[in-house]
C-alpha cells in the first residue's frame, strides 16, 4: 500500500507541477492587466476600505482578526460594515447577513460571515462582486469604514489598506502555487503592504518562526518598511452549545472528543490543549466549512467514555438545533481571543496596534 501511494505521488507530480505553473501564469497575467489598466479597478473616495487577507490558502486567522478589529472600530465611534464573499453558502449574489440587529439565513450567509455578524453588531453583507457589495453598504448604511474579509485577490476593488496574515507554521508552504503548493498570489504583491500579521505563534517556536519569516522576506527583497505584528490565539471562554451559557469547570478532569471543520484544524487542537483540565482522547477533522449530516453526528456519538464534545464557534453554526440536542448538553464551544506580542514575546496592548493601523488611513 505504501509503495502504491509513493508511486502515485511521483506519477502525479508532473501534472501538479504543470497545473501550478499554469495557475501562477494566470495570476501574473491578471495582475498585469490591472496594472496597465486594461482591466478597471474601482476606488471609493468617501469611505475607507481595509482588507484582511493572505496570499495562501488555508486558515490563517482572518475571521478572529476581523471580529476583534471591527469591535475596536465600533467602540471608537466609527460607522463600519463588513463585506465577505461567503464561501460555502447556498446560493449566489448579494445577501444581507445582518443589518446590525436582525439576522438572515445562515445557509444563505455562509458560516464565517454569519459567525462574524453574531459577534459584531454591524451590517454584514456577502457578495462575490465586492464592488457591488461596497456600493450597497455605502448606500444603505452610510459606512465610513468597510472591512473586507478575505478580498486581497479581488483586484477589481481598490483598498486603502491591506492587513496580510501569514500562518506561523505553514508560512508560504513549499513556494509553489496551487495545486502543488498553497500559494494563490505572487510574493511581489507583498512589496507595497506595510502590515504583515504572523499568526498562531502558539503552534511554533517563537524566535525561530520570526527569523524564518524575516529571512524569506529579505531573500525576496520584501522586508523593508514592513510592520510585522506577532499574534497568537488563546482560549478565552467555553460555552455550552445548547444554551450558550458559560461552561462550568468540572471537579475531575473530563475526557474530551474534539471535532471540527475549519481551515486549520491543528491550530484549533493546539488552542484546546491550552485548557489544562481537558483530557483529549480523540479528535476528528472535517473539511473546511463542513455542514454536518445526521450520519456525521451518529459517528461522533459512537465514541465511548466521552464526557464532552468540543467544537469551534464556526462549527456551531454548521449544526442544526436538532443535531445539537443529540449531544444532551455535552457539546461545548471554545472561543479564542487574539493576543499580540513584541519580538521579546512580551504582551502588547491591542488597542495601540489598532490605533496605529487607523492612523495609516
């Protein structure tokens, strides 16, 4: 079996390499078309657009940053809105996830936009056409600042500022484009970006990861004038899924089954391990944006001697009330928070970081 897999890997490599080269060529041509104004980009002068994105695929922590930054802006009195593509949702086109008070359908919103809307009381819209989405938010809600969730590759819309996230462990992968690697954009696109967020440092050796990123950027002449922000996700609260009330710490160490369908399961598992009184006995990984079926729940519940089943908030919105009820009060949600550090791994005041970002506008 091992020899068959090894043979298949070598057999597919030339095809994957060719597909990767074609992907990179298409991305390069697309950038040139916009650079020489053969394709038109749209700019909005009477509002500011801040994009939270990356140049790779996979979870790098965009949603937690969007939520945290949006709540800061809201407290500062800014009139803000959030725009996302809405991956994994049912249907297409522009859809109002929330007006800041009322909520639409989770299925038509997508799990991440719906989760963001539940955590930030501002208008949230999903639309494949980001320009159309910005026009709608400008007209209907008079937004001063629009946070663009994962829109760095949407060249048709000009942004005032890009916050680029880099996973501290995956970094840029093997340096190849999809499908051979994890890149989906050119390194040169980082040249004009001031802010890079090195995320999920709880999963890596802090100093070595910082050094690795700096070496990559210097090698590609992209290091100058960069503000690198170092961050991690740490456990902040645990809730019962059936009531959304705070989890009561049991007297004895509970056995926990962790299951999730997110972009970076290993990072979530590491955050769970920070909860010292949990004993993780089993973990199940599903694809990103996975919408759980009744068969999935039956399989999960077959595990023996489990005290609690732990998920992310994103998974919570991919479960029906009926499915949640099947766990009999044993399903719990872990909600992390972003923590920022300097190079000496000293915690920083996130408000100061966000104030500096706003000053760039």
